[in-house]
């Protein structure tokens, strides 16, 4: 989790970018003023942990929409399963407004680290768009927390066991999904959904 000084520095940079872009940004009656934006940013309510997002992915939570802000080339190389690619450079393109400015799902932005995601959050929040969050630490934290997770102790509590199992499943899903050709990734997700439905309805 970012400390106060780092968060404040990032916010100052982001607010500077917003001021530069402001003339060309779409105006909204619901847009936040700088004080509201600062307050919301500092209370950390915009942030979702890697473990929480991993749980959403493993449980195939349909209330979450994961948005990869990296370039299309980076996205094609590897991405979090189920995510859609909206490059940061085209974030405010009107073609994406239906995805970002909506009340049905929680949008979770991610990139390699925090700065690009925090910037996207500030821009969309400044415009009054709701339900936007960031994955804390980005893919760097995802790799550290999920992909490199391992148990080294002698004993494990039930809570730690559940957490490790979620990380293991998320890692397996990430590896399986990103080893597939692009043309098969959609089919893979659909097959996972059907498999889960069959398991849930198997005893009926």
C-alpha cells in the first residue's frame, strides 16, 4: 500500500496532468472539484487489493469489469483473465464511455504499477464517473502476491489456507489463459463458465 508521501506526490502529478488536459476534457455536471478528489484519493477507498481481485476472478464475479490500461501489444503478450483492453492513451475516447461511465459494474483499472491506474482513476473521477477503482500495485504486485506466492511455514491457519488456495487458483488461471492463442482465450473463458455451472448444478 502506498504511504502518504508517495500518494500525495502521485496525486500532485496527476492533478497537473488534469489541468493540462482540462480544456479538451468533456465537462460533466457531476464532476468532482479538486478538494473532493483529494479527499477521495487520500482515504484509499478507490483501491482494491490484489488478493481481493484474485478472489473476484476465481469466483467469476460478474459485478467486476477489469480494465487493462497498457498498450494493445502489452495486453496481447499477457493480461489478467477476463480483462478488457482500454489503452490509457484512448481512455477518454467516446467509444469507451459506455464501459467506463456506468453504474452496473465496478471497473478495476490496472497497469504495470500504480501511477497510470491512479491517473485513470483521477481523470474519470474528475469527470464524475462512478464505480471506478484501481488494483493496488498493478501487475508488479500481482506477480509478487499471486504468481510468486508459496507457503514455507510448518503450520497454516484456516484463513491462510483459504488465501493461499485463492492465490493458487488465480495463478493457475492466469498461466492457463495466457498460454493460449488469442483466438482460443474467449473459448477458454466460456468453457470455464460452463464447467462451473455443471458443478454447481450436478447434484440437482
